[in-house]
C-alpha cells in the first residue's frame, strides 16, 4: 500500500490507542494512590472519591502529553515529505 493512500482503519487505531493510554494512566494513578493510602494509613486519609478525582486529573495530564507528542511527531514527519 502506498503511504499516501487512505487506510480506513487508521483513525480507529489512533482512537483505540488514545483510549488505551487513558485507561492505563487512570489505572496507574488509582493504583499509586491506593498504595499510598494503604502504606500511610494513619497519616493520609483520602476518600475514594478524592482518589478518583486526582486519578482523572493525572489521566487528563497524560492525555494532553500524548496528544501533544502525536502532534509534534506528525508535524516533524510532514516536514520531511
């Protein structure tokens, strides 16, 4: 296949990759917060709702970094064509 031909699965692959990055970053943040909560049981008292909000914030940061990295990579590849 020529590199300039349109692949209909390419946008779906990109969306799936974005969703995987989002899910993994949310799960990682929740796991870290739960470990911190269990280890520092008597010192840090985070309710589960607060952990979810913090994990969503971390996920949003990872998503922003992922999108910016894809944009920069796409612009760099388009310069050399």
